[in-house]
C-alpha cells in the first residue's frame, strides 16, 4: 500500500466528510460509484411511488367505506334495508353433484346469475325469505312515514292551539289564545211569520278555538232596528229589540233590515211566509181570512158569517147585470182594473163574470151545480161547496171574452187572450188559482178564467216556479 492510499484510509477512519471520501473514491473508481448512485435513486423512486400508491389505495378504501356507511345509514333510517346487498348466497347449490329433488326444472331456475342448478325448494325458500324481507321493509317504511306525520301534526297542533295556555272564565276553561268579541244574535230562520214577535240580541263572547263563553248580556235598549224595505216600513212594528210584522203583509214579501249596537251593525233579510197549520181552527175554519195570502180549499173553510169589509165594484165591463157578484176587495179591484186596461191595450178584452159571492149565494150556486151535474161528487169537482169557495174572500174574479161567448170554459186557456192572462196576471198580483195538471193538488178542475189576488210578491213566486198556492206553502224551498 502506497503512502497516499494509507493516508486516505486513515482519513476515513478519522471521520472525514463523506463527500470528500466520495470525491476521493470517485477519483478512485468513478464508474462503479456512478452506477451505485443511479441504482439507489431508482430504488428510492420506486419506494416512494409504492408508498404513494399505498396511500391512494388506502384513501380510496376509506372513501368507499365512508360512502357505504353513509348509504347504509340513510337506507336504514328510511326503513330501506339494503335488500340487494343482503342477497343471501348461502343457498347456492355448492355441490354440483347434488341430486335435484324435482325432475321438472323451470327455465328460470337454470342458468341463474349464480350459475349451476338450484332445487326448487331452495329457490322457494329464498323467494319467501326475500318476500318477507321486502314486506318488513314496506311495513317499516309505512311506520316511518306515519311517525313523521304524527310528529309534524303534534308539533303544529301544539304550536297553533297552544293547549297548555289556559284562561278560566267562570266554569269554562279556555285554551290557547282567546278572543273577545261582541256579536249580534239574529233570528235564525229563512222565513218569518206575520203577527209573531221576533227578538234580536247582542252578546259579549270570549272564545278559543273550540269553546265559547258568553260573559255578559248587553243593554238591550242600545239595540236599534232599521227596516230598509220601503214597502214594509209602516207594516213592521219595532219595539226596542223586538219586531212584529203586520198581518196584512203577504207571504213572499221580503223584509230587509239592519240591526245596530254601538258601532256594530248587521244586515238581515227574511221572507215573510205564514205557517198554514197555525191559521186554522179545530173546525177547519181559517183564522186569517182578511189576509191576501189566505188559503181556502176543501180542507180550509170560511165561516158562514165571513164577509170582507172593503168590497168595492171594480171599474171594468161585466158580461151580466147581477150587481151582487161584481164586487172585489179594494186592492184586488184596483189591480184588476189595471190588468183589464193593459190587456185591452194589448188587444184582449176581458169581461167580469163573477167576483165576491156571499156564503148564502154560494149555497144557491152549489145547489144549481148539483142539479146540473147530477151528483154531488161532480158538482164538487167543478164548483165549491159553501164556505169552501174563494169567491167569498172577495179576492177572486172569473173573467171571460167574446171569443168564447162570455162562457167560463176550459177553451179560454187556448185562446190568445187566455194565454196572455196566464202569462201576465202575476204582474198585477193575480194567479191562475186552478192550473192545468194540478187538479190533484187543488182539488178542482182546470179553470183558466178564475184569477185570485195574492199580492205581487207572492204572485211572482208562484208564477215563476209554476206552483199552486198550496204547493208554495207546503214547500220549504220558497
Ligand atoms: Zn171562480
């Protein structure tokens, strides 16, 4: 060993810098050193890459795991338990030599996605199990939805109604937010009757969502009632909070009124309509013969002594000269004059035949009719018994025309004049009292000549709805 070499070795052992050594060694053997260096770099790179690969794969695995866990969690809370993932593969026939129990193999059992054959028993068992799992999943889902609904309902119920907040008024416990209000209590009916008292009241009320409690009644003298129907203003008596409608108001009239209390006011609208059953006594005699809407028929009679007090002779032409049957009550006479006048200007000339007939006169008429028809039954269909005739009311008139020879015949209804009368008489307050095809209701044959005054309101309702007087009172619709 030369001196130089020995010194170099000595330096190494004395801890001289590696670089120096490398430089020295490279200078000693540069080729082998370069090889050594390159190789070590390569190994290093591979190592790093491997490490990185390991990391990314690990990350991937973690990601996958997290994703799966979240998915499973979501499915579980929604009651959807991973049906497909739980597919049970234990029943795959692992032994290819196993003997199948059934000879017949359905095509769908063979070549399944699992490969190989399965016995139908296994298949059925799996199918049942799967079905059961699905049913359970469905039930769970329903329960979950129901639970959500109930919870939401409960929370909103409590939030809205505040059942735990109570107010005690007297013996009533009110829950939640309460409101105080004053309200007018009207007459709760569509129709009101004449000659009857109806009271309107005002109440102070405290209420929650479910209950209400009247806390005190108010001073009734502060209630004011104002009738707004012009035609009824003088026919409605108002006494503080009570109203009473005069008997002369006909059924079918509309009563509009406003009830006020301090700053509060409420409008009411009622139709006047009497109750027929209350206007008859035990002898079938009606108690309201002076009212324009009085109903007289075979079940509702007039007393033999009844005679209206306001009979006048209407200024129309009559076909006969017997003055005793020319009268009508004042309003009816006036309306008939207008009717005849307007009919004439339309080209139809009507002649009065018979208006008011007293009870005693009707006795004679009825006797004549029995003689004419030969028996009482027919006579009663074509004319009225004494006390059952509307003519005694002084509200009915029989009319005829030259066209039908001044006779009272059904054919009048087919003539233009008869048709005009049927279509227009309601405008004057009259109705055709015994219409065609209503014989069973009225009890009388068709009489196109017999018009009856009932007042304009009621006449219009009866005309517009094609009713008889009886039908109007029997129905709740009008
Ligand atoms: Zn008549």
